[in-house]
C-alpha cells in the first residue's frame, strides 16, 4: 500500500513538473506576442502620425486606433497576469493538498477565472474588430452594395456570438486552480493537471476540449472573405489581363492572401493544440496569434491609407469601378490622368460625412 501511495505521489510530482514547464512555455510565447506588438508600434509610429493623427476623423482611423491600442493595453494586462504568481493564501489550493492527492473543500481563485474570461473576451474583441476590416475591404471591392454589407455583418455577428458561447462554457466549469508558490505563474485549473479525489469519489480532469471549436468561426469567415476577394480580383484580372494595371486590386489580393494564409495556419495549430495537446498548453495559442492578427489588421488599414495618398494608383486604368470609402472612384477607362486630377474637390470632400473621410 505504501509503495502504491509513493508511486502515486511520484507520478503527481512529474505532472506538476510538466505543468511548470508548460507554464514557462506559455509565458514565453505570450511575451513574444507582446514584444511583436510593441515593435510594430515603434516601427510604424511615424507613418501612424502622418496617415492617422494628422488626417481628419474617419471610420477607418477609428478602427486603426481601436485595434492598435486596445490590443496593446489588453495584451499587456494579460501577459502581466501570466507572469505573476497567484499567492492569495485564502483562495488557493495549497501545495500540501496537491501532493496528498486528496483534495477537499477547494476554493477557486475568482481572480483566475476572471482573468481567463478577460483573456478570452479581449481576444474575441480583437479578432472581431479585424474581421470588420476584412468586411470593409470586401464591401469596397464589390462597390459597396447595402445587401452585401448586411450579410457580411450578420456573419461577423454570428461569429462573435459563437466564439463567446464556446469560450464561456469552456471557462465556466474551471473553479479550482493550482498554487505552487512563486514557482508557478498564471492560472491553471487543478483538473488539467491531476485527477482530483474527494473521499471515495473521483472526478475526471477538467479538460477544456470544447475550446477546440473556438477558432472554427474565424476560419469560416476567413475562407468566405478570401474566396470573395479571389473571385473579384480574378474576374478583373481576366478582363484586364494584368494585375499591374490594377494596383488597388493587386494590393487587396496580396493582403487578402497573406491574411488568409496566416489565419489558416493559426486555426489549424489552435485546433491541434486544443484537441490533442496537454490541457496545460491551452493558453499558448491565445495571446501570440491575437497579437499577429492585430498587426495584420492595422497594416492592412495602413496599406489602404498609403494607397489613397499614392499618386501611382491614379495613373492606371482599371477593369471595373472601385468605389473607395472617401467617395473617390477609380473608374473604367483608358485615361492615364493623375490621382490629383481625379481627387474630389475640397468642397465636395468637406461635405462628406466625417466617417467616410480618410484624409
């Protein structure tokens, strides 16, 4: 009997060492994501000042500022929490309880559950915000029909609802968390690490496999947006015979392909980790991909702003009418007039609603 108890404790200690290693891995990857965000802020700040802060208020500017700074603030808070040991003695599961393998009257770390909910919610908000940028791009490509806008916004709304439901029902059952002093940072459900025994009864480990479906709506939206972009740019390419004569379409296609490839790789990796990997790695594909998605979203917006200020875009002919948010139209024709010749008059621009302005 004694040898069986010793073997159980030894197995439990091995599980705890695995948890500590996974916690360090999660913290390192999350810190790398925050580093990318900070580096992107520094490297693009000059362009941000010229193209965002020195231009008039517009919806595209609001989206840029919101995605950029909301992500910076929330990811910073999440990373700080992941790097901080949870040491509230009145609310923690003690190391003695864990080593003994018998846990009774466990108290959940309310701050841990709130942190996990906050991490899920802020990641969802960032993803939905960048998906709205995708919606705007596709809407512009198709000359801004009202019906298409309603359909795309409905899809994104369903995406947000489904992601929130999956996240809520994944995190809600997690009420008991491991405490190992200063050796363990962040929050990890006790059931992810060991099978908890309470008296003669035994509970199965809390494995958040439901989170496997969290990225599925993101992938569905990405596929729809990518196929619509590919179809529109492809039909215009067949009509014109060259993307060089359609620089705006070329830019939209390039950004769309890069965006889709990253989201595809991200969603596949999340699916594998959340369905097959150790539960203690569940937080690994959260902060880092959110940071990359935020960077891609703001870079896409910046590319659109650059395009509107680039005279090269006005010196080409286009296979179809492309109505931009400013009211600027690059229409079918063979003329090679300059961008400034086609720019709306100052009086016309001043009469435009503020949310349609970009300069």
